[in-house]
C-alpha cells in the first residue's frame, strides 16, 4: 500500500457507512478526544483513502468528529493509495481493531458476516478480526438476536453501558442504582445535552427526551 501525508480541508474527509466498520459514533470517546485536543495532546493522523473522487475515512472517525467539535478547518491526514472498496473496508477493520475504542459484539458480528459474504476464508477472517477460526461461527450464532424495527434494544443497552461502565443485563444489579452510578449517569447526560450529542432526528430518542422532561417536573417543584 502506498502512503503519503497531506493537509486537507476537514470537510473533505468522508465517513462512508458502507465501508466504515463501526455502527455508531461513541459520543464519550469523541468528548474525551475533544478535551485531549484542547489540552494539546498528540493524536495519530487520521487515515483516508481516495475512492470515487472522495477521501474515505479508513481510521480515525472519532478523532475527526473531535476536530470538528473543536472548529478545526484543516487537518493533516495519512493517505492510502491504490485500494478498492473492499480493501478499504478490510484495512479499516485491521486498523480499528487494535486502536481506539474496541469493536463491540454487534460490530464484530457484522464484520464477520460481511467478510463471509465476500467469500473470504475463515482463516483469513480469523486473522483480520482476531478471533480463532474455530470460534467464529459460535461467536456469531451466540450473538445473533432478533432486532425490532425500532432497533431500541441494542442502543438502549449500549447507552446504559457507556454511561455507567457497568455490564447491563435485562435486570440491572443493585449496584447500578448506587449514588455514585446515578451521579455518573447524570453527569454523562449533562455532557450529552451541553455538547448537543443527542440525535434529535431519532424518533425514539426524541420521545425519551419528552419522557425525561415530564418526569423532571416531579423533581424540580
């Protein structure tokens, strides 16, 4: 793979959801990076690859979002040349699996299924995703769940897990409701609201905000 570095306008770096292996932007990761950048911390270059006259993000989407939050207009990037769409996807998986936020189970399952669709061998998938080849099919089978049309189940658990750093089951443990955990959740919610990380275009999220607003009336009388 040929590589070079260059400075580009930040808007030129595009995250293609068909190619980028992560399901969602993790707002807490973006927030940490944003604050780190404000403190002059050094971050690796964002990696992009040209495809169809666009610069597709291969690695560094959370860093890119953090730069945008900090009102940066230009960034230095590493450019990978000579890759097609599938090669960009695989390179993105390889670079993301060892850096930054770890892939969650749903993301790993989607990656495995995508690579299987492309008739890539189990041995090669194992090397890419870093799961023993004999464990790939059990890994996928165990995590394949029925998702409702609203997709509410997985996002809800993911948000709870991110807010409290506690593994969430159908019945949260009593420790989840401790004062410390409640404070973590409330602080995280304030960060979400202050930085406008809330996706108000999501109907479920919007309804939850209305529910919170209604419930708060009992607390602030």
